C-alpha cells in the first residue's frame, strides 16, 4: 500500500504520485449559466425600452394600454370657423322699389322704410308690364345672377317669404323689390336684423385634426 493511499480504501484504489488530486466543479457550466441569465435580462430590457419608445412617439399612455392593442383610433372632424362669403352692407345695395299692385303709394312708403334701415334707394314706381298685377305672393327680389349669393339674400332678409329671382342685368349691386298682391309690410326690423346677422355669421367647417378612440 502506498503512503498516499487514503486509510480504509484498502488496496482496491491506489493513488500514485506525491499529491492528492483537487476535486473542483467545472467552471464551464457556471459561465454558460451566467451567460444565459445575462442574455435573458438584456432581451427583457431591450423589449421594455422599445415599448417605452413606442408610447412616447405614438402618444400611448394608460388609456391606450387599457384600450388594448385592438383599439382603433380614427380622426374625427373638429369644427373650425371659416369666413362667410363677402356680403355687401345694406348701404352698398341700391333698391328699386316697384309696385305691382293697384294700391297707391305702396312703393313710396316701403322705400322710405328701407332707407331708414340703411339701404340706398333708386327708382320708385310701378312694376314693369311683365310683373304689373301678376305677382300673387308677397313680392319678388330681382337682381343679377352674380348677386344671387350676395345682394339678393341681404335684401331678402327685409321681406320674409319673398321670391328671389335673377335676370341678365350687369349691375350686381342694383336690386328690384317688386311688391306683390299679398304684401302688407316689410319684416319687423328686429327680426330682419336677426336674419341679417345669421346670414353674415361665419359657418363652421369640419377639420380632421382631432383623434378619438
């Protein structure tokens, strides 16, 4: 039996040499395990950082997270004001007041009231043969085709229910007010002023700048 043979092992196991072998765990397995753990941690950090960047650039937050990935945010129109068409002031409109009824003095009295309301007065008299005694309604507001969205509706606020018609005249600021057989008086001034204000107010138009989920 060698002097290096541990006691109790008899002669079955013999150790030769002058040193005991050192029994150590393999360092290779430890390095591999640490490398795997580090890789998993790095991947987790990269994934978390990516989600944070997505939230920053897309505006996502708690509400977006609660809505879930299936939430569909679409643009909805937000109201915005656009200026109304350039409408003339009453003082920029010349009104010819023409009487198509047999009642005497009707055109003169109506012209005087329109002048008080700021309109310029042109001709005062009887309607032409094409309209004399032939207007069954309240009246007709007659002007150039180019005045259909400007002078005609402005004067139309003074006689609610009047028919708006156009002809071939070249002066868009000159309008005829032809008084019909059903005419009694102009629209009350306060009501006409409200109608004129509504006509000149800017209308809201849609603008797709707001997103809603």
